[in-house]
């Protein structure tokens, strides 16, 4: 489809055909787009033709068995792919605010399982009219466009946006079930860990999480050639701690994630003076469209109280990066 400059329009286009365009561009197939939208193929084709007439240029190259985006179509798809999710998210929030109050949180699975969920009962008791939705995923979510209010993230300060609020840092320390210590050999000095099975993340040596490894802990304490009785590998931190809880070995744990288990005696820290510093910290990021909602502020205030308790439990010295209340 060719259009001359005289056919180009200067007024904004109507938005009605953009969903059809986005679906066709995503599938590169009119039939698949039509099925997704519950329309006929001819109806979708007419919407695309109308959109091309409004824009003034062809958006697709039609081949016998396939379509492909033109350069103009690619340019428009970039804008539409960013805009439609933001519009949908805004509509969802408007609908949500007209009904029940809710807080949606994205965080990684181990943090949700080991830190947040065990503490949520207190918030629910204090705020019975607020629903909580937790999306536990290792994939980062863009709070600008996603239907998510808060992100709880793990990483160094350099990787966090300026608005991130530091909750607490972390140290790594060997922890073990008290029952394993009673039944097994003594664990009084660093070299004694070699008498136990050592629990570790299976991919830690091949990823950016190398500081979580027992080998780093060995090197820090001059045990360069130490080898344990055997290794036990898992994918996630909560799996490793669960193995330790059931007496299967000793895990080099992230102290904030096992603070409650240590406090209630389910796990013990046999070498408290052998903690190892981590370059990582835990952070709160509030979505820009959510910060002023009362339920969000209430949840953030609760998070800061819980974080202060965690810092006290693990003996963390007050940090200048830490903010104890929302501005």
C-alpha cells in the first residue's frame, strides 16, 4: 500500500485499531490475531487497513503466507507495546480503587517464602480490609507499566534505582539443625565443617552469586584445601535451608533469611564469630503510581518496622543508607 505525502494526516489517530495492530504485529499472522481477539480475520484486516490510512503509510508487507512489519510498523509497535500495558494497568488500578483495597508485591521466591510470608500474619491482623497479592518470581518487573505496587529486590546498591529504600544488608554464616549437632561430630571450629555434608546452590559457582559459596568461606578462613564429607546441591535458598532444618547437613545461609529460625531454635549458628560479609542488600521500591495510596503507605510502614526488627536480630549496625520511614 503506497501513500503520497498529500494523504498524510496531522491530527492524532483514533486508538480503536491499535490493539488489532499490536496483535497482528506480535503474531505476524492475521488469523492468529483474529482468534486471540475473537474477531473474524476480515474484521482484523479492515482495522489494519483503516489504521494504515490514518497513519498514511503501510505498516505491514503482505506476502502469500506471511506478513512482516515495515520500518514504520516497527516504529509504531515500539510505542504501542509500551503504551497499551500502561493504559491497561491504569484501568486496573482505577477499577481496584473503586472496589477492594489491595497491595500487590513482586519479589523473588526465597525472600517471599523465608522472610515475608512468615511475617504477613501480623499485617493481616492489623489491616483486615487490605488484600495482599504476592508475585514470587526471579524476573524483574517494570513498576512503570506492570500491575504491581511494590518490588522487594536483592542486590548491591549500584544496581538499584535512586528511589530504592534499603531494608537491611546481609552476612553469611554456617547454620545447622541442633539435632544434627547432638547426633553428629562436634562443630567448634571452621575446619570441623568438613565432617558434615555441606549444602550449597548448584549454580552458585557459575553465576553472579559466587560470594554465596562455601569455597569463598573456606578461603576467608584459610581452609583452601578443605573438602567436606559430601556436597548437597539445590536450586533455591529455601530448599537449602529446608534441608538443613531436617538435619541433612550444614548450610552457609543468608543471615536475614534464617533469623527467625535461629531465634526460635529450629536452627543454630555454631560459629557466630565466623560470619562473612556479603556485598548484597535487600531493597524496597515503590511503584510511582502507587506511593500515595493509603494501603501502600500502611504496607510500607509495616515493612520498615519488620526490617528494623530483622536488623536488630542479626546485629546489623545502623546504616546511613537505611531509611526507617516513608517520606
